């Protein structure tokens, strides 16, 4: 198992160090092929998880690094939200309290609050 993981990591490192930069679609397709290889079912869970992390790291390196993280305070100032650049700051309007007051409901970004 260790040899398979070492071989896979070496292959990912060699692929990411190529001098010509592939097109973004080619990068995504290569990442998806690597993830499919990780998920074939022949690796134990820790090796599979390491394989998936290595595929993601290789994609990040090929794209010039991981996306930047931009910390921003929440609307009420009680939390720091780490979001990608250009993300709209959280206004707290996406969270509503249930009618009985026992829960806070956070809606997905593409949904609106139910009418009362």
C-alpha cells in the first residue's frame, strides 16, 4: 500500500512540475481522473484520503496556489468568516429564528426565507 501511495504522490509531483501550463479544463479533467483513481476501492481509508488531498494539492499547485482566504468579521462581530476574495460579506439576513424560538435556520444562498 505504501508503494502505491508513494508512486501516486511521485506521479502527481512530476505532473505538476511540467513546464507547460495545461488549460484550466485539462487541469480539472486531470484532477477528476486522479480522484477517480483514488476512489477505485483498492486503497484503505487513510491512503484514499491522502490520495484525494494529494490530487487537490496538485491542482492547487498547477493553478498557481490555493485560493486566497479573506477573513472578515460577521455582521454581529461575534465570529470571523474566512471566505474567498470577492465574496459578499455576511449580513446575517440569511439566518432566521424558527417560530418557536428554539432554532436558527440558515438558508442556502440561492433560497429566500419562507413567508410568515
